């Protein structure tokens, strides 16, 4: 893993990379002190012809992006922001963001407890949840793809709040986002990176071979919306019934069961468990 020699390097990079590298055959690792967005940077490199499998970590993003054109706010040391870029040819792409979420949740919270756990909020959010606590967004996943010679180049971007995250002024009244140290007080950004990346690469490879189906039951265990009343951004309302083998959300509405694909829809619970804080 490399970093610009002129920059101070507060992360124990060599130690991290020595642990991660054997699990990532063929990957290049790189840490940037600052970049607009790790997703944007990998897509720029792809457009310049670089399709090599790459793990790109940024200590700070100046224009982090979330799903549906939203912003992703983070500050150096308070967040872990990285992207994996690679060529991938799965039989079907549906459910990839859910499989990535399952992998992240299981890595960061291996001992699921109903009282306090990482839940998955369809299609791409990780929430801190459980018991009577307020649900708070902890992490998000942004997946982007581009065509390349009959296959696709995929960028899997992950943002995880590690410590208290500054809340944008226009959202100051909202419940603040969750952060990982609420669950694991001693885990910092390098430690979290070490924990999540090797299983994530294995997950992507398994998804490429077998699709979403092997992840369906694992998603269901942590499904934050299951059996709750929800509202979709297209105006529909209903009760969430879980996800199918493609990772589509099943919603019982007045006019029957709707199958909702992830693309441009957002969803929120209208009742069930306290409020929901977090970015975007
Ligand atoms: C979301 O919650 O809508 C997804 C957030 C994804 C944020 C990560 S941070 C690393 C990568 N680079 C970006 O600009 N976005 C993703």
C-alpha cells in the first residue's frame, strides 16, 4: 500500500497492508490523504484505461457522494472511506449492494445480539439498532459500474462513521448519525479497514459466482425493515416482507405484493422503532 512520501502518515499502513495483502491477490492498495471521492477517483482512472483491481482508501474526502445524488460527509479520522475497483462479470448484478452490506455488518458485528446490533436497511445502509435505542445510520454503500469490453468495471464505495460525525447545519435538529465506536469503542479506522476488506473481497467473488441467493437468509437476520410499515419515495406505502432471491424488496400494499428493485427508490419506515438518525 502506498501513500505520498511528503505527507504525514498517521495510519499504521504497512502493518495494515501486510495483513490485508495476502487476502487480496492481485490487488493494489493505495491511501490518499485527501481526494474528492474515492469512487470518483477510481472511475477517472478507469476512464484513463486503468482497470487493475484496486483498494483506494482516503483519509479525507472533500466531495463524498452517496446514493441518489446525495452527499456523504466525513472528516479525517472520524470516518473510514474507501472504494474497491475491479472488473466483474456476475450472471446478474441485482443484490450486490445487499451482499456488500451483509459482509460489512458481519465483519463489524460478528456476534449478533438483538439488544444491540448492526442492521441492514434496504438497499445500501447499515444502521446501529436493537433494543429500545434509536436507530442511527452507521454506514452506506455506493456501487457504480461502467461497461468494459463485454464485461463491467465496478466501484464499490464504502463509508463508515467511526467516531462522532459532524452534522451539517441544515440537519442539526435531526437525530445524529451513529458511529462504530458506539458498538466497539476501541475500533479505529485502520482497525475497521483491516476487519472489513478481506471478507468483502471474498463476498464480491462469491457474489460473482453465485449471485445474491446465498446472502438472502443472512440479510433477513439483520433486515431493519422486515414486518414494518414503510413509505417508498414513489408514493407507495405498505408493509415490508423481506427481500427475494434477487435482493428486491417485497412490499405488501393495498393492491398486492410489489417487487421493488433498488435502482432509484428510497424507503423509510413510517412506524415501528423510535426515530432514525444519520446522513442522507
Ligand atoms: C449512501 O449512504 O448513500 C452511500 C454512501 C457511500 C459513501 C462512500 S465513502 C467512499 C466512497 N466514495 C464516495 O464518494 N462515496 C462512497
